[in-house]
C-alpha cells in the first residue's frame, strides 16, 4: 500500500505496548502511513509480527505493512508516544516495562477498557489501578475512548466489524497541542479521531457500554446484537445503566450515556463478540477489576446501592475462577 504523507504536526516516534486486536489495528494504520511505530510484544505474537507484519481489515479497508517488533527487554531508549494496549489484567505485571519506554516528556495514551487509573484518585479501586496511580504521572497522560469491535484471527490479523474511531482528551479538559498533534497523526493514518473537552465523562460513557455488554456476553456466550434484542434482558440492562449513571453523578462526571444511546452506539459497531467473551473462549483471566469491580467498589465507598452490578460481579467471579481451574470458595 502506498504510504500516506503526514500532515500538520511532526510525526512521532511511537511504541505500542501490546499488539492484540486494538494494538494491531492502530499499528497497521500508522505503519502504512509511514509513521515510526514499534510493537512491544512477546511469545508467538512477537514472532507472527516479525514474520508477517501488521495487518488489519475492516469493511472496505485493509492495511498491511512490515512491523518493527521487539520485546520490552530489547527496547533501546524512550519514545515520544507510548500507547498502552494490553489487557487490564496484565497492567501491574507490565508496569516496569512500560516505564522503561517513557521519559518525562513521553505522551502516554492508555487504550483500555473499564475505569482508568487516572480517573480514580483517592477512591477504592483494584491493586492494579492503585499501583498505576502512583507510578505514571497524570500530566503525561492523554485519555482515550475507543469505539471499535475487533478480534485477532489465527493469522494475527485484526478484524474489525466496522471502521473504528478514537476520542482523545487532555485530563485538564483543554484541547492542547499534544491532543491536536495526535489527532492529526491518526487522521493522516486514516483512523477517525476527534478531541474531547470532557474526557472523564466520555470514558465513563464507554464504561457504561462495557458494563452492560461485556459481562452478559461472557455469561451467555452471546454476541452484542443477541443481548440487545432480548426483551427479557432489557430490565437488567436498564438497571445496570441506571446504577452506572448514579455513580457518575456522585463523581460529578458529565455523562451522556443512557440505555438507548448505549444500545445505538453498540449497534453501530455491528454484531460482535466482546473482549470479555473472547477471553472466556480462550480461557484467559477476565477484566473484572476495571470493568465491574472498580465501579462496584467506588459505589460502595460513596454509599450507592448497586444490586445489579453486585450480582453480575458475583456470577463473573465464579466464572473466572472456573476458567482458571480455581475452587469456587477460594
């Protein structure tokens, strides 16, 4: 594919930590646009990238480019931008490797599901999030929200049900030069991107969608369209959306998510398996801490009753233990 010219801002030197479906989607577009992008990976994923390069496909789109892929131990020097695209379950174990890639000037862009660590100062959250609060400076973070449904196929291709988009925002709420440069970069690589003046609220809106669909897809082994179209699940979805709204309001977050808006946005991505359902099918640890337990713990701290979230967490905790071969009463 012909390399696209970079426009506007000077191109960054970028590291993508984690080359799963999301990291591969981002990496394939950036590499095809001529950006200096390095994948930080390991094991079979590392070997596949070295052999076959970046590859992503979406309706009407395909990106394939050679990949510069290394292990964290092989990283030499720091990067101007570090995109964190690993599972939340791997964050604490990956922290030192991530920090090795960063200088005091590095822009850090977490692309993760659930409650991000930078949103929860002073609130009870999982050990993973607390650790990151103390180690990664808030002033270096650009918040992000991804609207993308993707999975890696057996050949290591990131397969999207529809072209994805990214929302980026400085934690101060201002449209800073860093945000503008990143948006220009993504747009030049033909990734839809826009700035947010309310990244905290936008992240919580996305959390609400995660909270409604990820757990139920994991428990029922169903795609998003099946869950959304079930009249018997509508009261549960409504209850989860209302509890998420109550927590956001107590945190003074400006959110727009309603049950109808979440259903509409999810439907726009097509029928897909959520990341949590993909984890169930691969017998991987579930992202319970950031998607379900952190909102639950925050609500408990704030004195908010969340029976729907509590019951969902109880079921998922048992499912997760079963997947890992742990006794249910451990």
